[in-house]
C-alpha cells in the first residue's frame, strides 16, 4: 500500500467520523423536536454544494477518486435529509 493510499484511507476515516456521527445526530434531534430551529438553511445549502461538488469532481476524473467519493457522498445524503426536514418542519 502506497503512502498516498494510507493518507487517502486516513482522510476517508476522519471525514466519515465527523460526517456520519455529527450529521445523523442532528437529523435525530430535528426529528425528535420536529423542528430545525437554530440551524442555518444557508449553511446546509452550502454544505450540500460542497459535498456534492467534491463527489462530482472525484467521479468525473478519468480514474475516479473513491476516497473523495466515499468520504463526501454520505455527507451529501445527510444534508439532503436535513434540507427535507427544513421543508417538512417549516412553520405555516
């Protein structure tokens, strides 16, 4: 295994830890309170564009970068859920 692969795996694990533990906790909190109060819609949209652009970039390379795709795709999915919660729990 090359140094680049080791660094890729390290970055993948670190990103998955904060993405797959932090965002699902927020999703659960929103679900239990039936509210997204205190969250910034602008920040969530910016996060979606950030995660998604990294996934598209990594997938568009001649040799797809699976470390980048694997670490950013779960974040994009979690943010999509949070954005759906913004819509579902909006105040009429």
